[in-house]
C-alpha cells in the first residue's frame, strides 16, 4: 500500500527559489552562481524535493534551512537559491510514494547526499536512523513489508559541501606516457606511505604523503611511470564489517562519485574542510606530474555503499531507487545483483550513463588525472540483452574530448551472465589480462608443484601465448577490438589475492582475521609453497615433505619470485606491479585483505637483505624493458621476416635449438623453450630462455643464426642483478654464438641480447 511520510518544519516557499533555464537544468549538482547557488537533482518518481542547508551539524541537533526546488521538468528538480556560498553543508530531502513492492522508497526523514556533490564533510554513523525503513538495534528490518522510519537521519549523516573548483596548476601538464613505455604500479594511498621512512609523520598515509619526495624517489628509481590508486572516491564501509570492528580498507564501497575520500587527507586539511581536502588531492596530482608520473584512478561505478535493499540509505536509494539500481522485473520489486555486493547500478538508464561520464570528466578536468581503471567493467556495458561493445558508456569514453585521450583500463568481468569479457572491450580500453595471471602462475608454480609430487604438468604453450602479447584475446579481426599487445595489462598479482611473496610461501589462504572463518577469498591461487607451508624461521634443517634443506627452499622461493617478475617484464603488453611485490611484501597468507586496515595490508619498509636484493633485481628488470624496445613491442608478432632479409620477428625453439613443432607445443614434457625476438628499428634482438623444469637443463642456441653472438644480460638464478653465484659468468662477458650449448638451473629464466643491432637472415 502506498503511503507518504511528512516532515516538518516546512520548506521555504517557492518565492525564495528562482527557476533555472533549460540549459542550467541539464547540469546536475550544486554550483556557485552569482549571489548564491544553482541546485539541480534528478528524481523522476518524487513528488517534491527540498534543498537543505545545514548550518549546525552534529548529533546534538542541527540547524537546517529547507528550500523547495522547482519541478519536475522531465524528472529534474532545480532552483537558484540566494545567499548560499562556499563551505555550505547541504543535502536533499525527497518526498514521494512509499511503495516497497513497486521499488519506491521515498522518505523525507532521510537527508541525502548530492549524487553530484564535489565535497563531502564528515562520515555517516551506521545507526538505525540512517535506514529508510524501520530496523532494530542490530540494523535488521523490523517489518515485512518494510515500513518507513520516521526519525531524522541528518545528525548521523555526512554532508555534501559547496566548493570552488579553482586550483593553480602552475603550468604543470600531464606526462602523457605512451602505452608501450607504461609501467603501472597498483597502490593504496594509506598503505603505501603509512610506514615509509622519510615521509614526515603528519603526511604518512595521506594524499600529500603519496607525493612526498621519499615516495616519488622510490617510484622513479624503480622505473614506475603510472601509479594506479585503489579507490579514492569517498566511501562508506558495509554494516557487516563495522559490526565486527572492521572497515572496507580497499574503498570499493562508493559513497560519492565526485568527492575524494576525506580520511586520506592530512589532519590539517580535514580540519580545514572539504575545499582543503580537494586541494590536497590536486596538489598530489600536480607533484606526481612534475616528476613525470601519471595518476590512474580505480573507479567503482558498478555498485554503491548502500548494499542490498536492507542496507543504509545515504543517497541514490532515497532519490530514486528505480532509476539508479538494477531490478529483476519481479513483483514485489527485487534487485538484480551482478556485482556480488547486494546492488548493481543500472547502466541501461541514460541518467546513470550521464552521471558516470560527468564524474569521469570532472576528475579528468578538475583533478587532471591521467586515466581510470574500471572495477567490474562488464556491468558498465550491460544493456537489456547483456554486455554490448557499443554501449553508450563505452562510446562516450572514446568520443568525449576530455576522456578519449586518457588511459582506460577494464576489469573485464562481473558476476552476471556472460560476465567474462577479457579482450572484448573496444579500443581504446585496455584490460586486465587474467589469462596472463593464470597461465604464468601455472607455468612457474602450479606445474612445478605437480612435478614435485610426481605428476606431469602442462606444456609451455599457454605461457608462450602470454609472452607473445595474448593475440588470442586482444588480436581480434574486428578493428574495434583489435588492440595489439598494448591492450593487455599483464599482471601476476593485484590487490585481491596473494602477494607475490605469498604465492611462493602458501598453498592455503589464511584469512581468519577477516572474521568469516576463512570462507572468503578465492581458492584458485595457483600457488606453491615449495614444500613448506608458511614462513621459514629456522634454517638449515631437513624438511620431511620435500627432503631438501630449508635454506634451499628459501632460495627456490626467491628464484620463483624473480621468474614471475621477469616473465611480466619480458612479455609483450603493459606490465602492472602491485605495490610491495618489488621487495617481497607479505600479507601473512591473507588473499582477501579488503577489510584489513592494519599491518597485514600496509607496506613494511623495514627490508631484510634479501628484500633489498629483490628490489634491485626488480629495478634492473624494468630498466632492461625501458632501454630495449625489443622487450616492449607495440604490435603483434607475425612470425615472418619483414622483407629486408632479416630473421622473423618472433621464433620459438626447443632445447636442441630446433624450431618447435605443433606436436611439441602440446607435449607436457616440453618445458624448456627459447624465445627469439628480432631487433626493432635497428635495435638489438633478444633471446630469452625459459626452463620450467625442476632439474637443470642444457639448451643449444639456434644453429641457423650464422655468426650471431649474444651477451648474457640477466639470469633469475642470480640473487642480485649483477653478481651471479659461485663465480659463474657475469653479465656481458663471454658472448655465446649460434650453435653454442648453455646450461640453465632448474626453474630459471635467462635474457641474452644480440651483440649486433639486427641478426642476419636464416641461411637456405
């Protein structure tokens, strides 16, 4: 049964709210205009909407002025209100039908954030007053069907705040790093610097700390071009986490698509208010740009912090539940959830697509960010028949002048039907390549684990495909989706899952700290503990399972990390490193640390000697990639010569130096392969040798390269990038020639570079 909820005091009369012109009503949000502000909000099913100026916030009671907006004009409510200036806190109250069965949940007792609000003050308190329906002390619904809660939520809410979009960029412009030179670094604003030596205490864990010289020096010395930040949109943790004393540390629980998360600002900026918080974020971007580092934001438009229909109401549900959230078409109304979070933002709606594009445009222009990584991007391209490559949102990304030149990266899946779409997103959107992650882990970890237990693994075919740029996924004949290798963001780890050090240390997740009895997090880790589960604290001694000394296990674990890093560095595509993997960071086996705002997630910069060695090795690998174009090809390989008599651009050889046959690619015994890439534009060619066997192997350099010589540049068996163990050959000495036999340690990678710019053509 439909009902309405009445709130007092009454709003200011229409006389105090001037109408806006047609063009002005096309710009949702609250903006400074002349002697006041223009307020525009979309609420198609509302019967009236009030702008609420909050003059005295707090749980002890608030002072509030209400102004009834004009409308609706095609679902838009609007007005010019005099006397409202910068720093004014505000929200909206929306009147309309209360019909849960039909999906309408209007309740003017609930103060709502501006969905276009560009500044946010405070953090909501998850109390019963924050729910649009009646709940008990445990926040569970009291009624069925739901009944509206009459209590005012304003004292428990965060507030949208009027801000000025003005900032002195000092002539600093975007670095505009080409894709083929891009090295992504996924990091969390707080976790990156909360323990970083050299960053002053007041700046640790903040936007300012991320741009401090100590942080910048680390990124530049490592060879990072582009930092990809976990969400910095203002967020609100889910009730099930806060009830356990936890929070959504990663930030994948958006409360505002236009406002930065205040908690990552310095205490000084937070005390000064949203304007200062916004300026600190812009200052961070400016300083990183001055250093030549791009800023890519991880953005979450697929769902919001309001979770399922039983969750709190802070914005969209109270404005227009039927507009914003995807429903399954049933009666009584139910959400259709393809994100696994309880709600899904409905990208079939024009107003939703407009909001997302407006948000991206705002961050691109006002914050000068360089690109975006889209969480569960398939959801953003779902129409009435499922995922579609010509979705209006995707068309907007490649046509909007403010967006089309930026970096766009899809997480190319969601939990709905047809939810895996790696390689299907149109140009210019690159994508996380989960096939790269899986195949590389399988080759270096899962298969050796099987061998250690007496089982066969699989051949090197799949990892060879990933090293070649994943043409099977990104090499479509359709020009719209044929990205070339630059469409593939190659990663072995990310924020979700094991760290690289944990991949070689644990075979079972250790998520007990998350409060879900270790049920959360994936079980498909493709990891290998090398015979001992967990960290090794005593050595040497014999391990019962593997029969080898624990000091040997430690050495093999570190070599496996180097193998993973090298494969990522030498593969065609765009490498993405997860913060801390460069020096062997651990999360103590937690592979789903989304709720761990604790040392489990924070980077520990107190490095052991082996971690310094690993950091030096990672730096060297990225340096080699940067300095040698042959390691970062811009186009797919053809396997053919270029017509000038040179060798094929890519060729594969077995351990005997013979070309690999189709049958060999399917042979699980073939795990030692040689990848030969011809030089690019007169540059050196590269020979990369992979030994995926537990035992040492001999390899013969392909014999058809008459007179060609190669220098050994790097070997994963080396603990440091320049000092091989046991007096072996050092980098750059004793070149090898065609037909020469070399010996590789078990589970190792070697990089050779040709001593001449272009290898000679094969002899007939």
